[in-house]
C-alpha cells in the first residue's frame, strides 16, 4: 500500500512540474503596422519593440511570430486578414492567422496611426472620423477576443499629425475600449520625443515602447 501511495505521489509531482513548466512557456504573436515591423526613417529595420520583447522573454519563449506591415497597414486590413484567416509565413514557417490567435498567450498590437495620418491630410472633421476609427478598433478587439482570452497589449496613439487635443481625445476613448475588452492600454503618447523626422522612431523610441510593455509583463 505504501509503495502504491509513493508511486502515485511521484507521478503527481512529475505531472505538476511538467504542467507548471508548460504553463510558463510564452507563445508571442505581434500584430500591427510599422511600429511592430520596426522600420526607421532610413527605410531599414531596427530592433522593433516586438523583437525586443521576444528577446526579453527568450528563456520562456515557446514561439514568436511577427505579423506586421509597414506599408500603410490599417485597422480594417487587419480585421479582413483575420476574417479571411490569412496564411502567415514567418521565418519559413506557415501559419493560419486565426490559429496563431488561438495559440498565443501574449499578443501585442500597434495599429491605427496610418488611419489617422491619412485622414489628417484630407479630412476636416477629424473628431467624427476618429469616432468611426475607434468603432473599427473595438470591432477588432471583439474579433480577436473570439479567438483569444489571454494577455493582449494595445499601443496608444501618438501625435505626429500636429493635433494634440485630438490625440488626447482618441487615447482617452481608446483606454476605455481597452478596459472594456480586458486589454492592456500601453500609453506611448510621448513617443514624439524619440522621432527626429517623419513618423518612425529611433532605436531609443523602440526601446521606450518595449519598456512600456515590459512594465505590464513584469507585474
């Protein structure tokens, strides 16, 4: 009887060790635009915040996939890609986007700045447009939450359109939407301090974003 109990305890301990080691593994998926991609003003790729987070997590990293596009990628583009379950090829491996969302236990998203940049050049009533954009972002949240109930971090807007009050308005609304959908709102509104010209951050800017995300993951 004692041998049976001992055997059961050994098996249970091994299972618990295996279970907790597996549960600590990180399956990281980064979604988004030029910030996730990591491009700079010289049209070369820096260490993006996504890559920095991956490197920070490498001891526990199970897998990492960066699905991003620096060429005018917008909120509806990402929604459509998810709905159509687009095939993702990353580092010579093929994935389905919906399956990536299901498997991920860490997701970061940076998207919406291209939408604002484009409209700020042609639109007079930016507040109405921003409200519509935020509705699209909430639809994106709802869609992603269909596939994933784990940790999601969404980057805020920052002011490269010369309209500080609009960015403040958008970020306050965005934070409410993030809280509503149990998504972490990552405030990068001071990213302008790390931009020399154009819209792309310096290496220090990408480090600034990384640290903002890691402030949440360390908690």
